[in-house]
C-alpha cells in the first residue's frame, strides 16, 4: 500500500468521523430541554448554523492530516 492511498483513506475516515460527530443524533428530548432558550430556533436554523462551520473544519482538516501522515 503506498503512502498516497493510505493518506486518502485516513483523510476520508477523518471527514466521515468529523461529519458524524457534528450531526444531531439526539432524538429524545425532555420537557426541560424543549423549553430552554437554546432550542427556541427551529431545527433547520440550528442545522444551517452548524453546516458552514462543519464543512470548513472538515476541509481544513484534510491538509492537516495529510501533513501529519507525511511527517510520520
């Protein structure tokens, strides 16, 4: 296995894990959390507020992890 293939695989995994970590998988809400001010916005607004930052983070991590693979 060459270094480019390994780097591409590690980068793809990093992007997948980053996207999974940033997703909203909490489907169970309680009365306390549904009345909090943080949940006053709609789910679409909350998702849109996170998408741009998540995409930029994932894009910036690709060269970062590639550099780490090169150093190792």
